[in-house]
C-alpha cells in the first residue's frame, strides 16, 4: 500500500471508534424508532407489524398535539430569551475579569456536578407551601397564609432557566473571550463612549456565541420532560411529556415513536437553519 493511500485511510481509522459508537447508539436506535412509528397499536394492546400511517396521521392532524407542540416551542423561546438576557452580563463579567477568571469558571461549572433532577426538585423545597420562601414570608409578616407558587407555567420556565443558564453563559463567554480587548480601546480612542464601543464592536462580534447558546438552550428546553413533570401542573405538559406518556404509561410504542420523530424533525429544522447561516463551529467551541 502506498504512502498516499495510508494517509487517506488514517483519518477514517482514527474516526472509526467514534463513528461506530454513533452508529450503534444513535443511528440504529433511530432506525428502530422509525420502524416502530409505522406499526399499529391494536385494541388488544398488541403491536401489529406493518406499514401503517395511522400514528403519523394522528400526530400531524390532531389539534391536541399541535397545540402542545406550539406550547413547547413558546416555553423554549421564552426560556432562551431569559437565558440570553441573564447570561450575557454574567459571561461579559467573567470574560473581562483579570485574576479570578478560573475561579468564576469553576463556580459556573459547579451546577453540572449535581444531578439535573435533584436541582429541579430543589425548587419544591424553596417554593413549596412549606418551603423556604413561604416560611420566610410568613415569618416577616408579609403574608398570612402560604401561597401556591408551584405547578404553573412560571415555575416551569424558572426551572428551565436554572437548568440552561450555564450553557448560555459558557457559549457567550467563549465568544467574548476570543475578542481582542484592544478593539474596544481603539473605538474609545476614536471618540466612542464605552456604551457605543460595546454596541458597535463587542456585541456584533459576540453574536455567534449568543446564537450558539440560544440554539442549545432552545433545543434542550424543547426536549425536556423532567422540569414540566416536577414543577408544572396538568396544563403545563410539554411535547416530551406526551412521548413519555405514550411509551411508558400507555405502552403505545408506535404512537410514541411518531411523536418523538415529529419533535426531532422540528428541532432538526432549527438546527439546519442555524448551521446554514452561522455554522456549527461556534457551538462546538461552547460545548468544548
């Protein structure tokens, strides 16, 4: 074998473990889900093997699923917007810190050391009827009886922001940290105020990181089911909860498969739009 042929094969040899894992753990399960989506759940509870469009027809035409999907996308959009508003100043502060940047980054990473489920359930001890906040408000006399703060849309959004905010901060920080600070100094030397230099120099250069963080927060927020399950009420279910209900509770794998692929397709379109205009490189930087 020639040297040129070995050099061409070397990248594929190095990628083969990762490609094998992705194939076995992602593509093959997706293929099974796709096949399941065309099976039919019979009245006896058995799955009838075949090529039926009933599940897809129900998922695409039933107004119930459409409304839950729109509700899910709205909650994800609100969460992403709040993460951007809250995360950008924090990322800017960390990026412009001089001596304590490693400590601040360590503090930012601390939430990832605790289970997402535990972090979500901690809000019950804070906002519950006998939680810390109600206890404190009763103690100082602002309220006479405990308030019901849980199991509504606001607490679902609060839980999602709590979960996703570090992802936004990390992506924006990576973008801001790569901007040469002398660009702001140059703008100031040309007569721009600090606010003008931020709006016209720093903010435009950091938009790729903001967009990457927004995409990550939106996709993760739209695909979650733990937060609405723990912190939401009966009317706050998101689309992933429907998939969970269909597969785990009703044991209706064909319908659950169709619903999961429907959500995957919607989020996949958003990812492709992002990749078309901004590319995935910035997102990979934030995840790395």
